[in-house]
């Protein structure tokens, strides 16, 4: 479910060349604050996938909404703490 969401988000990525040590810049317009850079386009794409993953974890932990992308959603996973020894 999460991997499908990340892949769908990457299909919506916009890339551009910027003047920087890592000239490839990518962002997902539908996901506020999700952007990454890289020395190559492939590195930028890998970095962007990692940022999406971290963005999802933060939003899930804080109970913030996660917008659907291309019909893909991430549902909140409820963690059950069974205590020590479980």
C-alpha cells in the first residue's frame, strides 16, 4: 500500500535543473513540502522517494490527512501495544 502510493506520487513528480552542486531538483506538487535534489536524475528520484516515505510517516504519526494520488491512498495503521514480553 505505501510502496504503491510512493510510486504513484513519483509518477506525478516534476523535475528541473537548478544551479547547485546537486543540479537535479524534483518535487511532488500534490504533497506540500515534498522535494529533493541529486547529482543525477536517478539520484534525485531515489532521494524524492525517501522524502515521500518520511513525509508519510510524519503525517501518520501526527494524524494529518494524506491526499490521494492517482486513486492511491494510505490508510492510518493503528498500532496495538501489547506491553512488555509480547
